[in-house]
C-alpha cells in the first residue's frame, strides 16, 4: 500500500503544523486580550494604537504578511528562522481578529455593571479583572473556538515560506509520486483530525470558563 | 410614629451642618438642562424622598452624588468635601483619587439591582469590603452574614443572583451597599423593576433601615404611601428644580403648589 509509506513524512509535517498552530493561538490570544482591552479601556493614544494594529493586520493578506516578514524584514537586518517567522505572522493575524472578539464582548457587558462597580468604589483594574472580564470571557469563547480552527487552516500558508508543515510535506510527496488523490486526501483527513481535536479542546476550555465564571445562565429579568 | 422627625424639627436640621449640599448646580446633557441652578441640602441622618414626574431630574441628583454623572456648574459638597477640585481635570473636574474619597461616603441601590451575576450572594457582598476597604475575607464574611441576616437572606448566601427573585436580589443589593458602611445611601427607584407582590419585602427592609439607623437616606420612588411613611422630608421635583418641599404630612395632605397637587392627583388617583 503506497499510502502507508507517505504517513511518516506527513505525520512529521502534522507535528510542525500543530506546533505552529498552538503557539500562534497562545501568543495570538495574548495579543488579542492586550489589544481588545486597550480598545475599550485605554486612553485615546493607546486605543488608537490598538485600532491601527487590528485594522492593518485584518485588512492585509496573511500570505503577503508572511512574505513580508520572511523576505522583506531581513533587508532591514531582522531575520528569523522560518518557523519563528511563521508563528509571528500567524500570531499577529490571530491577535488582530481576536482583539475584535475581546472588544465586542467587553463592550457588551452592561453599563449597569460598571456603574455598580463604581458605586462600590472599585478601581479600574479591579472592575476590569473581577467584574467585566469574567462576564465577557464566557461570551468570547464560541468565537475564539472558531478562530482557533481558522488558525489551524491558515497555518498551511507557512508552507510557502519553506516551512515543512503538513501542506509542504504533501506537496513534496505529490511532486515525487504524482499520486495527487491519495496524498491530498490524506492531508485533508490530517487537517480534519487536528481540527477535531482542537474543537474538542476549545469545548473543554469553554466549559471550564463557564464553570469558573459559575453563573447559571437563567432567564434574566 | 416617626421618631427621627420628632427629635429633629425642620429648623434644627437646617441649622446642622448639612452632609449634602448642592449650591447652584447645573447639569446638562448636550442641549438639555436636567438640573437648573439647583439648591438642596440634606442634614446628617435625614431621610429625604424625591418625587416628581419622570425626567424631572430626581435620579440625576442621585447619579451626580454617586459620581456616575458629572455636572457643569455650581458647587456640591459631601461631608464638607467639594466634588470639584480647584484644578481638577476631565468631566468630573477631579482626580480619580479625589472621586474615590468622595465615593467612600456614599452607597447606591439601583433600580435594576445590578448584582454581579458571576458571583455568589456572599461574594457580591464581600467583594468590595475586601478589595476596597482591605478587610480580611473572614471579617468581610462576618459583616456580610450579619447584613444578609438583616435583610432576611442569610440562607441564600451561596446562591447566585439568577437563582433569586427580584425582591431578594434587591435586598442583597441593599446589603452589598451597606457592607461599605456609607454615611449616605441613595435609593434610585428601588422597587420600580419589581413585580407588585415583591415590592413589600424590599420596602420593609428600607423601612427598618430608616427607623433603626442614623444613615442619611435619599430615596427616589413612586411609592407615595411609603414615601409618606418613612421620610422626614419630601421634595417635589419638576423640570430640574424642587418646586415644593416639606414634611410628608403637609405635602401629601395640603400641597401649596398647583403642580404638586396635579402630580399627586395623577399618581394617587
């Protein structure tokens, strides 16, 4: 069976894909919270800066961003290895989309909650961390789940900056064997299995967050 | 029936240094003037009810006192502290620290309770004393349980707000405000969001509070019978000013101003 001989190489590629995806989701989430919180809570300068970041990275192609980081940045003396470049590029992209999720959920916390916090004399940080974020984060989770899976699929673009991820391996095998149907079917199955795992993981995190936030979502008067 | 009133005739309460004093305060929302050259003083321990048609500025008075809304002109002092600082910046013309100091004397009970949905009842009541006043969790819980007992909800301490009725939520909100030991407690239509059969339990708690504590209370309400019963003074608002004020008996039985009479006729039927 030919396809069995493809598996070791594809599995190695899948590991690279998994690593890049997970690292980008983690760094991207940190960026998303930083930029999203800056948009809602920051002063004019800080929130404008965050807005610029979000719009620039949402408004340009990820592939071109990766090319820019990989081919143009070294010209000004900054060069990273391909995997780092891939993770940086994807993280910035995820962070930009994620910041909109964070901003939206934070803004959706009722004004009355902030007023109650103010009446109890909470400071701004305490209001954000203990009152607003715990309520907002529950609302963010489904959208973050989507974004995580999107990140996995977008990660295939890093094959174009010479990273040997799953897509890259698939291309290489196909170029040698010309067995397109088998190779690409296996590749699709590989992505699907990984996204399945990711989906389950996000569900689990969502459930943990919901339990951590603890409130039963009963009908609200 | 009203002991506080008996001990504190109007002349004496006016002579005491007021805990709240508005002098010529003007508040605008854009082109709309909500409070117009507003003058108002409240003596320590006094229970004052603000009545009047909606949009007349009653709630705005409370929201300004709680520093939820800034005002543009005039002077406001709380326990002798002016709200505006001489070189204060921003809409409140005061630093965060200054506002923090003012707020430490005031508490507020909101129309829609505004409990924190992700915290248990106990946590709702202990969060601020721990985070703001620096009480230990044990002290704060001790204080919270006492207050929850007072509002009759000690057995619900581990429930979440969504598991309580509106009346119970509002009683928790009262306990939460009291846990900060304010000198002035503001009630912004505390029973307006409640089903009629739940109004009584909340009014009962406020009534006990009024008769047993030397807390200064400002109450915006549409419950006229209740206003008459608990307050030392009733102020009738119209168009951003107090049109008429006085002892509840007089306001409700013999209002001098035609606008007061009209309003009372419309709400009392």
